[in-house]
C-alpha cells in the first residue's frame, strides 16, 4: 500500500475482491485513505466508499468511520445492511451515535425486517440496547417492526431496568 499514488486504480481489488480503500480503512492507514479519497473526488466511487465505511465500522474504528463520513460516504447503502445495522450488530455504540449524527435512521430495516435495536438485542449488546431504547422510547411501540417485536426485550435482558 505504501506505493500508491493519486493515480492508483481505485477499482482494482485483491484476490478476495476487496478494494484498496476498504483495506486501508480496515487497517487504519490514514495516509493511504486520504490519498485514495483524493482520487475518489475526481471519479464516482460511491460503492468503494460504502465498502470502506463498512470495513471501518466492522473493525470498530471510530476515527476512520468519522473520516469516511466527512468525506461523503453514505450512511446507508450496499447490498443488505446499512451502516447502522452493522454497527448495532457489532455493538459499537459510539459508531451508532456517530452514524445517527450523519443521518442514519433508527427505524430502517434490513431485508429480513430487523432494526438496529433488534440486531443489538439479538447479539446481547445491553448498553447499546438501552441507548437505542432511550433514543426511541417515545415511539417504541409505534415502530413498524412486523413480527419482530419480541426481539426488543430478549430473555437475556429480563429484569433489567
């Protein structure tokens, strides 16, 4: 990665299909990410930025997530999950809060109908669940969650106030 230049091909991938920007974001290579983001501004690379954002979120890199969001990465997009679903599933409360500041929606659903609250609950991330419940306590019962309402308070959490 140290041999990249501003003219590097952003669309080239490694053998696993990962973009250079995705790898740089996952491994917190700020100088490489900044160089590749300069190239991004000159061409359409929305898909690449979403991939890099997802990698930073999965790895729990708050600063890298912030850098990518400030550079224009969308908080939703991609095949199945949007960013808040990934952060919630991984239990990254600080990143969930950051994504909300950049316009993520608490009520967005995955293809299977799960919200951020459902995913955090299913994975047992109690402090994140409490945070999400507090954020949406006024509209908790009006969420259009289909048959997923049981996920709001799983058995693991009974007795928690």
